[in-house]
C-alpha cells in the first residue's frame, strides 16, 4: 500500500499519504502528543521509554503505521512504570491472591484496589458522569413539565448538581479488561490501523503521573 514502502532518502520525512487526507497541520499533530507529558517526579527510566512512545506518535506524521507502534509502546511503558513503582514481588503476590495472572490487568487492579488511582482521576470518567447527570436531570424536567402542565423549562447544564445522581461507572475495571487485549494484539502481530490513539496516551500519562506524585505516596 502507498505509504508502507521503505522510505528513500528523498522522502524520508515527507508526510504519509494517509496523513494528508485531512487538514491537520504538523504543528497540530505535534501539539496533540506534546500535551501528554510526564512530570519530573517520574523516574528517568520510565520517562525515557515513554518518550519513545511519544516520538513514535510524532513520527507517525511520516509513517502512518507508527500510530499502532506508539500505542503498543505506551501500554508497555504503563506496565513497566507500575512494576518499577511497586515492585514485581508485591504485584505478583497481589495477582496470586486475587486469582489473576501477572500482567497489565493485575497492575491496574492493584492500583484500583489500593486506590493509588481512582476513577475520578480521568477526564473521560468526569465526562460520562456529567452526561449521566444531564440525562437524569432531563428526565426529571420532563416529569415536572407533565405534572405542572409546563410548555417550556429553561436551565443551564453547568448548573446541574452532579452529586444528586448516583453514578457507579467503574472506569478502572473497564481499563483492566480492555487495555491488555489491545497490547497483546499488537504484540502478537496485528493488521489494525488507526491514528486515534491519543486516548491511550491520556490514560497512560494520567496513571503514571498519579502513581509517582509525591503527594500521593
């Protein structure tokens, strides 16, 4: 397929043909991944491996399939970072006690079990909670309008009290279930091709920054 061939010196850094099908500039491409940085409290060994993932994403501008390699590397770094932070022996004991295989899923479940990372640390969880509260509030409005015979009812979505509505979406369990298969598919060979991998970097950077935050030690 065009774009997958071995690059020549002349087109070494030329944008992949699939990259130029939209109107994203190289500056916008860089800004997307620059946003997901690790703080200085993260060990250099972890940062170095994470920057490999970010550079792969950056150079996917020229080699489109690097998106998948970048995603794979980011997930590898996530497991590496957790093991560096808590130690393989401790994580291994937890996995055995929970009837789990040692690996990425066990690492995420360990973080959740000990509350080193919480659902509320993730922007996506907050977005889903806000959407849930809006839906519940809208149902209440409909019932109120019916009961009072109202034809109109105005409100500002930002005024909705999120605490009024129970929300039990366990995002960390979703991550523990879904991230390992993504990582494993890449590790065993995959024809998957998708550039929408920023979400993985958001997840990985959030977790790593959280577990190495000195305020949470």
